[in-house]
């Protein structure tokens, strides 16, 4: 538990002890009055004609209450002297004073003055008329059976004026406390609606019932003449007690967060609250039986549950539970003796406690203190709980909910703190490769587990501070930029083996951007941005590790400048369509080619696609390029078919194109406008692009295939597709990525992998194209493995469309021997 909670608890204990000491001292300087007393089940009888044989005498003025009776009478044969006032201690508010003829002289009421009676602490004070020498009778109603039966009631004489002044002050204090509690109850009810927190609603109900039962007590029969309404009022009062007990249990459990700190006890509290409500039929049938059941439930269930639950929650750091532990202790000290006496009236120890003047005084003082302090302590507990919830909310705002790692704002603050004392700090931004494809193919549940595993592996690196920025990006703070090489080796080692997520093996690789503090002074926010810039540049170049340099910023600004000019470039005809031939190995024919875009900038000259296509994809402007390329390819195909030399042209389709609304309708409309034969256009979709949203991609691909266009899976082997999805795709061609072709030789593992891929494509009924063939050895291996088409620099580089047509005219049949001769 924190120091703040301990201080609150200590203060509460000191204040409670001080109040108890004050009340205990106030009970001194009193003169006991000898009395006779009688307890009966008939609350209304003529006092002047009452039998005398059953009256018990007490020289010290102590009347022992008997729980089985509804009413106790006290006869005072010796009255206070002049200047003294009659006080009834422990009588609370249910005290009425009669003369020997049964005439009402005065009555006690908790708030305000009624017929010369005042409530001072735990005293009912009656102004005494010294001229009245006849015996007086005091009637005491138990506060309610089983809840607040005073164990002993004492008649005393005390000095009058000072006592009455104290009583008036106490009345004002009681009224102020009652008003404050009612205000708090009102605001608690309002807070329960605004904050949607049931703890406030339970607190409001508890405080309101506390005021009604403990302070105003409107249902008690204080006036002798209200005999016709007595039974009804008493019944209503009885029904309120199981209700407040149920609310008491639920409120304590909710405010102390038993559900978080002690879930089993929380469930038992809910069951106990239900048992209190089930008491209602017993209260309606038999008040004495209900009283016994109620007391047993409080003693043997409620107190143990609340004590243990508050203790556990307090030890786990709940300051509110500590306050409630103190308040519950006050309740138990005051109520437990009388409640246990109700259950076990023959116990000698309980009789001793009930008859002990010192223990009785302390118990009474605690009762008054609980009346005044309990609602206030409850308010303090709820306020502390609210403060704790605020701190928890602030903590949650600083941490990622899925991984429990610091979030972007928190890692920024941590980085600024490290920068203040370390100029060698390195900031790394790590991105999970192909995460969207994995998430789409295997589902968000496995995707979430993959994020958790990634965070766990990165966080396990010694001396590193790690957080999650967003989505599949993490940040790592490294204290020494001079040891980045060893850090890189550690990361590569930790992510070199696949992850088993619910029986699914997933290859987990990272792309990393790095920025260091010493290279260029900066804040943590600037270092984060630089590391992200390096990450984006590295991913565009297919690099796993990229360190920031100033040129990347200028390159990025230049790229952004190019993007802003892209629309103008299309309008002014600055884009060029290049074609790279695809040779059919069976006969050397060149009946297809792949279309590639180039940009002839008026100032920068020829701009390669790597400098603008990736950024066009990220900004969503790639559809402008795709639309232009489709138009150019369709027009050329239409022209060549009309000339009798048809050519199938493949056009690349990006992920952004697949996600664009109306893409299929636009392609179909453009083809109809130009008049192209759909079979002359082959649309190439990358494997990773198709797997980002496989369900939507399948719908789009089927729609394009139904319109007559043929489809191809590009860069096969670099993405993460399952055979199940590959079987569903309406594609006609499989393009093997160049990384599988480069440097392949016969009999190598690479050749075995190529052979398996080619055989897979053939078994699926697809033609297979190998990209990136740059040497004769690679050509020979692909031809020996039965590959259908080959595309690469060994045959020809991409060239403008007019140059391609001339090249094609000179190579009507392109065979391996011709290639060798041309190369020689």
C-alpha cells in the first residue's frame, strides 16, 4: 500500500480515537438516579395502574434491555435536583417521558427539539421541572429489533444549562452532518449516471438509507398517540433493514474493488446480499425470528467477509479498502455485542459486556461516532477509489492494452528522459514484415498473438527499453549506439526461428529503421520521426536494416514533390510505357510482354519507378498510374490485333487498386471504350497484395476473370499465401520471383525449390513464368526444369513500346541457340 493511503488510514484512526475520547470524557460528572424498570410485549398501558410485582430495582439507574420485548419502561422515584437535567443515556431517539398519570411530558427526536427534549451525543436530555415531584415514567423503544438494540440504558442527572447548550450544538452538528450526507448522496446519484459507475449508485443508496434510519428515523413510533399507525410504521422500518444490509455488502465490495483484489469474496458478498433480501418474508411473519436470523448473518457472514475482503484489497494497494476496514471495525465494535447477544442471550461474557458501565460507555460512544463518521468515511473511501481509478486510467493511457508495453506517448517521455543524460542513445523502429497478409490469412486472433510474441521477444533484450507505437510497429531505445552491430545480431538471432501460434507456424521477420542522438541533436519525437523515415526508405528498397541519414529527408521531400507533379505528368504525357518480353521456352515465341512505367521528367530526366511508385502506393495515387498504364496497353493491343500480330500485355495491379471502390467497373468500362479483346490484357496481382484482404481480393479477381481478363500471381514465394487460397484464385499464371532464380545452378537446393514450385503450378493447371533470368546457366536450368516462360535481362531489358515492336520483328522465333549466338 502507498504512503498516501497509509497516511489517510492513520489520520482516520487518530480522528476516530479523538472523538471517542471526547465522548467518553463527556460522560463523566453525571449522578445516577435510582430506578425501577420493566420490559413488556405490550407497549401501551396505563403507567399509573401498572403492576409492581414485575418491576426490577436498580440503584445505579441501569436498565438492562431485553431483546425479546418490544418496549421497556423506566420508573424514576428520585428526580433530578434543581439546576440538573434528566438524561437518558443509550436511549438514542426512541425515548418518551410521561408523568404518573400517563400524560406526555416530552419526547426525544434525533434532529431538532421536541417538547423540551434534546439529543446530545448519545444522551436524550429532558428539561426538568423542579416543582414536579411525582414519579415519572420513561418509555424506551428498541431502535429496531436485531439492528440497534441498546444493551443498557442509564438514567442520570447532569448540570442543566451547559448540558442543554451542548445538546443544542450537537443538534446543529447532527443537522449539518445529515444535510451534508444528503448532499453527497444526491451528487453520488448524479455521478453514477454521468460516470456509469455502479459504485456511486450503491453509495448513494447506502447514504440515503443511513440518513433515514440512523438520523431522521421517521418510521419509529415516537408519539404515544400514533397507536393506529404503529404496526404499519414498524413494518416499513423493518423492511428497510434487510435492504440497507444488502446495499451495505454490495457497496463495500464495489468501492473496495473486491472483484479485482478478492474475486471469491466478492461473489460471497453478492450471495450474502441476496440472503438479506430473502429475509423479508421472515420480517413480515415474525420480527423476533427475523431479528435472530439477521444478527446471525451479520455476525457470522458479513463481518468476516468485509474484514477479509477489505484487508486483502488494502494489502494489494487499495487505499479505499483501508478506510472501509476502519469504518467496518467501528461498526463491529459497536453493534457486535448487541447482535451476538440477540443470537446467544445466555452467554456470560455478553451479559458482562452489556452490564459493564465502562464497556457500555465505550460502545455507546462508538455508536455515536459511527452515526457521524460512517457516511463521511464512506465518502472518503469512494473519493480515494475515484482517485485510484483516475490513476489507473492515466496508466492505461500510457500503456498498450494488448501487449502491456509503453505506448507511443510513454516511450516518447522515456526517450526524452534518457536523452537528458545520454547522448549515445539509439532509437529503433521495428516493423513486422507481411503482418497485414498474415493477419488476413490466419485471422486477427493469431495476428494479436503474433504482436504479443514480438513484443515479448524484443522486450527480452537486455538493457533495452521497448514500447509499441501502433499496429505492427514497435520502438526500442538502445543506450549505446556504438554497440548497434551486436544489437542487430541479437535481433536477427531472436527472430530467426518461426513462431508457433495455436499450432500454426509463422515466419517472423522485422524491418528496422535506426536513428541516433549523436549524429544530429534532436528530441525524442524527432528521433522517432527519423527512425520511421529510415524504416520507410529501407522497406522501399527491401532492406531489413536502414540507418537514418540526412539525404533520406531530402529524398523524401523530392519524392513528395514528384507526387505533387504526378497528375500534371499524366496530363502532359510525361509517363512512358516500357515493355519487357516474355519468351515461351517450348518454341521460343514472344507472344506476351510485361508493361512497366517510366517517367520522363522535364527537369530530372528519366525517373525510375522505384523513386515514385512505392510512394504513390502509400498515398493512394497509384490508381492514376494504373489507369494510364491500362489505357496505353489496351490501345496497343487493339492496334496490334488489327494489324494481325496480336500481343498479350501484362499490367501490374497494386493493393490500393484492389481496395478502390469501382475498380472492376472502371477496367471493364475502359476496355469497352477502347474496344480491346479482354484476353489480350493480363492483370498481375502480387501474392502479398492479394493476401492482405484475401476475401475481397477473391471477389475482385473473379469479377475480372468473368469479364474476360486473365490473371497472374506476381512475385510468388515472397508473400504468405496458403494453398487453399491459391486454389480458389481464378488465375492462369504463376510468376516466380527473381530471388529464386538468381544464381541457380543444376542440382542445387535452389534448383530443387524451383522444380517444386514449377510442378506445383502445373498441378494447379497454371503456366509458370520465371522472372530475373540474367545468365545462360539460369536459362538452361529453367528450360531443363520445364518452366513455361522466362523473363529477364538475359533476353532483353525493358524498352519503349516502339523499340519493343522493332525488337520483336527481328526475333519472330526466339530459341535458346539464337540467344547464345546473339550473346556471342
